[in-house]
C-alpha cells in the first residue's frame, strides 16, 4: 500500500470516528427574553359633583303664615303677611280675618295688637278688583320688638335702625329734613320696603310698595 493510500484511509477513519462520537458545532447562546409588566391604571369612580350652595334670596312664600296670628306674618318684597302687593282688594279682604275699616275709597285699614295696617289700591274708588299697590304697618301703641310681622332677618316694628343696618347693610338711607334720614329702603325688581323711625331710632313704620318714593301719611298712618 502506498503512503498516499494510507493517508487517505487515515483521514476517512478520523471522519468516521468524529461522526460516531456525535461531536458537532456548539448551539448558539439564546438571547435573553425581556418581560414587560404592564400595571393597569385604576379607573376613577365617577362621583356626583357637589350641589352649588343656594344663593341668598329675599323671596318669601306669601302663604307661609297663620292669618289670625300676626307674629307669623313676614315682611318681604311681596308684602306683609296676607297684605300682598299685586293682589286684588277682594283677595286680601278674604284672607285677613277681620273686616276692614274703609278710610276712603281705595284705602282699607285694620288694627291688630296695637299695630295699624293699611292697604292702598292707588285709585280713588272702592273697587274690589283693584290691585294693591302699597301695604303698610305702623305702631299705634308701644310694640315690643319681635312680637309682630318681621323680615326674615327678624327686623320689625320696635327694632332699632342699628339692628336694621347690621341685618341689611344694603339698606339705603333716604335724606330727610335737617340732615336726618327720612327712611331706610331696600330695593328689588321694582319693589321697595321702607323703614321709618320718625326720629326715634326705633322703627315705627314699615311700607312695602311698587313705587320708589317715600309715601307720606295715609289716613293718619
């Protein structure tokens, strides 16, 4: 056998041995897997928005009173208890628990507990269908504060002007004679509530009307 044949046989034998031994090229190293964890975002639970705070108001239900008890009557831009500006004479007369004294055509008056009440139609005739344009209450006798019709703030006949100004800083002083205010007035939507102290420092007269002027005496009140 020649040396060339021996070399070829040796190479073949080596290849067979390598194949039999299972040797092969090493497998590639796997790349690391990156795991991403997603944290779910909490869904906000819908809540009702807080209700807005009610705006202050001077509106008072004209029917929120006991007709026979003047201490339950409320002074407001609507009127004084059952004496409601804008109602007809016939309606008011039916609500007030006493017959009126007719001072003159178009003017009815009542007296309860030392307080005089007046209702005016603004026309010089006794027409039950006429609309009320002014109502008033005036102290005839000494009135204890808090015993008669009052505003929602508690201001009534016998209250002091200082108490009125503290409760209603929007009260407008109307000039009178000798530098003294003739009245203090509240205004709202064409209605006026007028407080007069007649120079005493305590409220003696309260008027609710649909006119802005300070109305003078009506049948002595």
